[in-house]
């Protein structure tokens, strides 16, 4: 069987494993109403979970389009990677390349690896991941490995951006020669399956910065699209000095926070 089809079948099986079936034959499992093929029931129970099934459909429709075109697994992987722009410094690295020498590193690696292993759950329910710690402790490396792994394994559309670069990209839109609008830039980051936002506290928190971060984070939270963030400051500092309680609490709500408290400069980025 075609490799992409195998991926698709495994994706559906895992996702339905979390959600349960929504139909039994042509009937809604909750209220028994007859449904047309592909139709979503509008009874209250079904409405609670339809959004998750719509995510599965979006994922499979996207993959099916490539299968129909005869795109190989390798070609698709390359194509998705090309739109993501992870830091080249860590190209080709996997979880095995993140060497563990202390408890903090062990915990960091385990948490990020677990996030990867539960990728479909995190995708369906919009679970975030926050990495906090000093620079040089490997946050960017682990984020890059996670991002590349999500692409390699499941072909998720991922966007990886350093917050400072994102601000630069947005600011350039105000240049009269720019052919992009702020909305066009922000929309690309709004809708990716997974957004990696590195160093969110490297930005000076002006009203403009707070506003676009809020717009982006809020859109993704409301639509249950995961955000993986990293910062050098503690949650309290992020809260009081950079953004505000609303943004920070939304990022960490119900999602793991990894604290890198080792002082190690082996991972330069
Ligand atoms: Zn129903």
C-alpha cells in the first residue's frame, strides 16, 4: 500500500480512538438521527465534538489531494519542510541527538518527546507546549526536533518563527514598497497546524507588539490550534513585564510547561 495511505489510516484510527465514533452506520451515535454521507449532526452532544471531526476531515482531504496527484511520501515531506523554515543549525537532528546529562534535561526531553508521541491528540484538542529557561539550554534545539518530527511523521503544516523575525516581517509590511499586508503575514501563522514561536520575550513589549501577539495567540486558542512557545523568563515575569495574564494563562492552560533550569551552553542557537 502507498505509504501516505498508511499514514492516513493510522491517523484516522488514532484520532477516532480519542474521540470515539460519531456515527453508527448512517445514524448519529448520540441521537440516532439519520445522516447523509459526510453530514454532521446538530444535536448538542454531536456539536461538541464536530469541530474535532472537521479537523480530521481537513487533514485527510489535504493528504488525499497529494495521494491523488501521486506525490510520494518523500516529496511531500520535502514540500512541507520547505514552507516551515526551522533553524538550519539543527537540521537532520532527532530526539537521540539531544544528550541528557541532568534531571532538568531529562525532564525537558521526556516532555517534548511525549508531546510528539501524542501529536494527534495535541492537534485535535489544540494543546500548547511552553519551554522556559536561559538561552543556551537547548530550547530551540528541542523545538526544532519536535517540529521536524511532526512534519516527518504526520506531514502537519508547521510554522517556525523567532518572535523578533516575525515582528520584522510585520514591520516590513508598512514599507510602501512591500507587496504583503500585515493580515497576509499574520494569517499564515494563524492557520498552520502547529505554530512554533521562539523567544517571545525577546521583543520589546510595545502596544503594537502586544496587540499582534494577542491577535495571533487568541485566534489560535479560540480555534484550538497548538502553539509551542519558548521564553527566557519565568511565567510570572512574562505576565508582569511582557504580555499580560490573559495571553500567558491561555498559552499554559491545560498544557505542559517545561522549565529548563540547568545552566549549560552546549546548545548554541
Ligand atoms: Zn445527533
